[in-house]
C-alpha cells in the first residue's frame, strides 16, 4: 500500500513529538528560515528580531515560544517542520492530530467552523485589526512595467493566488483582481517566475529594498502602493491536545505580557512586517 507523503511526514512528526514532549508545527520553508535565523541560538534568548532570514513567520515562531515561557510553561517545546498547507494545518488541529501551530491564523478562518469554541483554544490577537499591510510583489524585471496607482489599475494585471487563502482572495476579489490559482506558495512563486502571472500579495520584509527570497526567486514590492487585509490574527491550540489547556493558558498569559511590554510590536517592526518605510505609501483598498 502506498502511503501519501503528507501522512508519512505527519506520522514522523508525531512520533518525534511523542518522544520529546509538547510540540508545534510550522511549514518546511518557515522552519528553514527559522533555523537559519537562530543560527544555533535559543529562541528564548532572542531580543533582537532583525537580521538575515527574519520575516513575520519566523518571529511568530519565536514569539510563540517566548510567550509560553513568560506565561509560566516550563516543559520542553519542540518546533517541528511539516510539509503542510495553511488550511490543512487548521483542519489537523481541529481533529487533534496536531496540537498547535506556531504561526498565527486569521480569526475569521477559525470562526467559520461550526462549534469552533469547542474545537480550538484561541489566544488574544497578536496582530490586531487594521495592522496587516501587504505589498504588491513581483519580479525585479517587472517593477518598471507594472503601473498601479489606484484600484482601477489592478484589473490590468494577473495575480498569483492561493485557493486556500480565503482572506487574500476576498480582498483581491474586492479589488477586481484577475487571479491564477495554485495550492502552494511555491507554485504561486513559480507562476511569477514563468511569467504566467504578474504579482502576488506578500507582507513587507526587513531587507533594505523590502525584497523577499522565495524558493530561489527574488520578489520586490511595487513602490508607493500597499493594501490592507482586514481581520485579526491569533494562535490556536487543539482542544483535543493532551496538554492543550495548559499550553493555552500559558501562551495567552504570555501574549498579554509581551503586548504590554511592547515586545510583539518590536518583533514585527524588526522583522519588517510593520514597516515604517511604507507609512506614507498609498493605501489601495
């Protein structure tokens, strides 16, 4: 019998986690950036969130662990890499196959589940309403060719979109964007690489030109324009997890403390996600 690669990866992850204690998962590409950023340092000792390989997902993985510690959780926490999509990880947490996700999710996506309060522990927002800005990212050779000054210009170009990213798709539909859909971030980037699409929505980065590198491709934002995704982002933990309640209580307490101390704001700023360079850029919404 052939076992799907996803199940093999998931089973291996769970077997490791069972041996070493509590765990949370992140996608493979996030884990790779996270380990490069840490460079053998402990996530609990990070006080400067800037530097090579930083981004929103990386600092959230660190925030997740630091919040647990601040909230009084003193057991071993393992961050595991998994080849898994955003929508799939939420589904697995719902079923209790995965205990927790060390990256934030849209609160709206969780509230879409019937009886969601019986399925998920949901933390205080780490990204509050009206704080998630995104750029229109493209390949460097296309920047001078793409002309967008307002909402009306959006429909002249094709966007590389992910059929599982409901929040992004709702915004793009509102902007009258023409989408080419994929199932994974890598496939989305490949559509830009192969000139099948013109742009993709992506968070701003900490690099000097706010460029991001994805699967070997450099993407840069169109200058002077940005957009905003409405909604709050939270961490979730499965209510079927063995230590779910204890994890949640500590994580939520730690998030409140880190917010009070300004540490979450600092992390997002130093990662480039909250980016002062785009403060005066025109908002297209």
